[in-house]
C-alpha cells in the first residue's frame, strides 16, 4: 500500500519503478471513500485525476523530464477555480456553478505536473473559523471527530491530515490556513499579500485574501510555493518580485536569528495555559541554540480583531453584491407581483447562509453614511499604524513568534451561538493579514486533551525564504 512521506521521496519511488501515478491516485481515491464521513471533499475528480495520472506515467516512462510537482496529488479549497469543474464557495448561491477558467495558482500546479483530485469543503465564502458554516455540512477533525478542524479551510486541512491528498491549497483572509493547520497538526503557510496571484480565487475581502498551502512538512510547502508564486498579468496586486528557489534554500539550518514576541500575546487572558507554557519552552530552546529571543511591547493587540472584522466585512459587502440571482448562480422563484428588488431580496435571503448574511450586514453598516468615518475610516487608520509598527519591528528582528490560536480545536457546536467568542479565536492570526506579511503555523506539541497545536512564525514582506528556513530549523 502506498504511503506518502514527502514529495522528494515520492519522486524517487516513481523513478525507481516502485509505484506509478495511477496506482497512487487510485490509493487516494479509495482513502477518500473510506473517510467520506469526515466531509472534507465536496467533489472528487476521480476520472480526470486518473487520466492525468496515466498521461504522466506515459511521459515519464518515455523519458520526459519530471515537473517539480510531477504526479503530486493536490486538492483545492472550493473557492479556487479549476476550468470545467464546479466551484461553489460551499454556498447554495453557487451550487452547480462550473468554472470557465483556471485560477493562476491552478494553472501553475498543472504546468508542473500536479494532479488535482478534488475540491474541499469549507466555511461558506471562506467566512468562519470552524468549517461549520458550509451549505453542504460540517467538516470533522480526524483526530477527534467531535471537534472542528478549524476554518475556513477546514476541508483542505483534513484532506492533508487524513492522507486524502499530498498537499492542498486553501485561502487565508485572517488565519484560514494557519488556524486549521494548527487544529489538525499539519503545516499551514500564508504567503505575503501579492506573492501568489488571487486570479481565480473567489473573493471574500480583496485586500486580505491570499492563497495558502497545507502540507505534512515544511519542504513540501516550500516547493509548492515556489511553483504557484509570481507575477500575473491578470492580478494587478501580484508582486513583480522574482520568486526564490525556496525548496533549495532549506539546507542551511545553522543560521542564528533574532526573534521578537509580544508580551501581551503570552499574557492574554484567552490563551490556554498549556499553550502558553509550550511557547515559553520553545523560546527557551531557541535561546539555548544561540538564537536571540526578546519580548517587546505591543499595545494594539486588542484592536486587531475589531479592525480586521470592520474592514473585511466592508469588503465582503461589496464583493458579494455580484450574487444577485441575475447573472449566474442561484435564482429564487418569484410570484407574478415580484419585481427586480424582490428577486434580489429573495435570492440572497434564501441562498446565503446565516454567517455570510451577518457579515454582509455588518459590512454594509460600517460603510453607511452615518458610520463610515466612525468605523471604516478609523479601522483603516489602525491598519496604517500596524503597518508602521511592523516596519519598525522587522528593522530590528528577523521574525515574530507567537501562538497560532489561543486554544486547541473546540467541540462542534461549542461556539456556534457566540460569534464574538468565535471571532476572538483569530486574535493571533489576523495581524499578518492586516499588514500583508507571510506567516506559517508549524505543529510541535500535543495538548493534554489529545489535540495538536504548534507555533506561528511571521517575517517581513516577501521574506518567505527566511520564514521557511526558520520553520525548518524549529521543526527539524
């Protein structure tokens, strides 16, 4: 039976004739069927994946060079477009919608020989922290099926966690890759804003969204980033900076780094005691290995979550206005007396879930004439202050270390009736999205409740090479 360790080892197995792409894809399809109760996949592209696999086997046997992701089995969060395949953002309003083009990230994966095996369940329109908000049912955590896998990219995290694919792509607007990675005990990478094109990513909040990567190890995340990153004529916010050979720069783990951590982070009342103790242990271990780790003041911690939710819901209110029942997607049934306004109202009321409706309403409120300056403008000012603070920090330090999430994975339904408590779970992850820096969650520990957790590392803009090297150093 095929067992995946890492991409490098897998490629060696293929070259040695120990397995084939077809055999590997068949193994994953069987495993997905066996774990269907986790609800990690909304659709499996079994036939297409087997056709891709057979073509790759034929090319390899006939001496064709291997692409960087030759035969690598990848799953896509259901917000990333794959031409000719359905993409719904886990929402009734886009049920049965078929993408007419590839996301740029998808295009890059296919160009390097990746096999797309299916689309993963998630919180509707990537709005949520638990993967309980999908129109197609909740996602379960493999380690404890009574607990959530995190969100919004919960299905993508579980797909890697449960060996249903080798790597997966999610999206991270405020922690939606790093938080589920932490809850599921795997690696979750959010690149800098603009490092990966957003073309073909269904928008939640356009100045925050970034495609991210789930993997079993840092080296595989580095290789996938190397493939999907880069400039894109279809996305004006994609950076023109050259892409490093991230996977080849992981060899040197001897460099000494300067780390900062926020005092307020470790003293926060919402932080689980075991997680706090584990982070102190990590800091002590880094210092013992010759790294510098220093506490710094950060008096804006309590402002990051409110700022994030004001700005992202405002952008969501605008972005989701296109789903009106006219151009595409779900359309409500009308009576003879209904006009266009009723079409809009009925379509959006029937097809958007409660969490999406909540965020649209909140975003519309903060953008309204009487409250725009009091909320949206103030939040933008806080965001600018955070950006200035970040520049100052990285003038003196290589990285910031923190918990990824204040707690381990919580029980399904535990926070469903308290959106504020759910929002506060993002307190350590939203900072990176507000200022656009890269961040990674790496699994290191197991809590006394049996659930995994790790640490989060953040570096300066476009310093992914440093980020991945640090992650490899800590995680080796």
